[in-house]
C-alpha cells in the first residue's frame, strides 16, 4: 500500500511543469527582470513576447520569449528565473 502511494506521488510530481507558478502569473506584454549568470550577474530587463512549453530531457519546462531592453535581441528564458517588474496595462 505504501509503495503504491509513493508511486502515485512520483507520477504527480513528474506531471508538474517546471516554472509553472511563474508561467501562470506572467502575461505577454509584462516587463520582467532576470539575472543572467553568464554576464557577471547583471540584472536584465525585457518585455514578454510569447510563452511556450518545451520538453528538455523528458521534463516539461515553461519558457518565455522576451525582447531584451539592453540590446533589443530576442531571448528564450526559463519562466522560473524571472521576476515581474510591471504588469501590462490595457
């Protein structure tokens, strides 16, 4: 019985999307920030252009396509690492 319960919990954990909580709060047009570790931990800013879910090594991962305020380049960013700075207004 305990083994079955643990197996069910493992299945539930595998079905969760990585970064889902942030992904659900973020909308296209939001101003976000993130820290890019490859650039000496400088805080970056950008606008969300689109949201999508991809699979990396058998795990579903929530991603954001953003345009960087620094250089106007499009980047694909993990939803889990961003912070919402300002919500899009209508």
